[in-house]
């Protein structure tokens, strides 16, 4: 069985596994290159494995949490590929995917950069996530060992146990064992870009005399 994993919660990460064995992977860390790079990365890992995209039996896609625009690129790509070839899609929490590289015993946190001086994070006990993913300031995190890639400016006060990143080939190999995330992405907060409101009039407001308009 050939499994293709796609995650764009932080950057473009694409991996392939054959019969549960990790295969080729491609990572582009430029957070602004999601649209341009995700399809070439998919083509690259398939070429490196000597398989066609039509040969993929299963898709695994990270549903965040992550920045709104970048996250949508990976999800939309996975769902489009699934529709074209009628390929099953397994949706997973991206923090669960990062946690594949963390110790499987004890209590710990997995965190990633949420920008705006905040972190996305989740608690894990013996390799299993406890509760839903959260977003907040580093000071709001429980006092537990933290695994993930934490920006230097946000490390103060945290017990950084190890710097780990999402390994897409590991997600492809073991992603089907992760809990199903459901159809809705983990956005956790509103998008940075919003629809503007109605334009304000530039005309000065006229002040009417007491008692209403004069006749």
C-alpha cells in the first residue's frame, strides 16, 4: 500500500510510505511558498519512489492547527487529489503528527509557532493526546517538557526538552494510526485577513437643532 502524507500547517511537508515503511520526503520551510511548492513536492516524492500519483492508495493530511491561508493549501490539495482518483483521506491533527517524533512515555507538551507571540500546543500522556489543541501565550502553557520548534523569542520560561519538527515520511508511515481529526480544520482563531466593513462617509455629520428639523 502506498500512502502519501501532506501537511502545510507550518511549511510544506510531503512524504511517502510503502507498506508502512517511510520513503522519500520533501520539505520547503519558506512559509510563503505553500501554493507554489506543494504540487512540485508531491511530484518529487512520487518520482523518487518510482510511483505514479495514480498509484497512491491512501492520503493523510494535516488539519492544523496552523495559520489560515497556508493550512488551507495542503487540505485543498489533498481533497482535490482524493476526488480525482477516489482515494481515501485520513485527516489528522498536525500536532499529533509532530508528536510522532516525541517520546511515547510520560506527560509532555507538543508546540508549534502560532505567530502573534503565541504557540499552538497540546498535552500528551504516554503518546496519546489529552484534550483538544490550544493556542495562547507561552506563559499559559502547563509546566511540562515541551517538544517542537519554538521561536527563540518565545522560549523564556518554557522547559524545552527537544526541538523536533514534523517528519512527513513518518506521518505517511504511521499517520493512519493517529486519531481522525474530523472534517473541520483546527484554525483556533480568526484569519489574519478579514473582509472590510462598509466604508465610512467622509462627509461631516450635520447637527440638528433640538426638537427636530425646522419646517
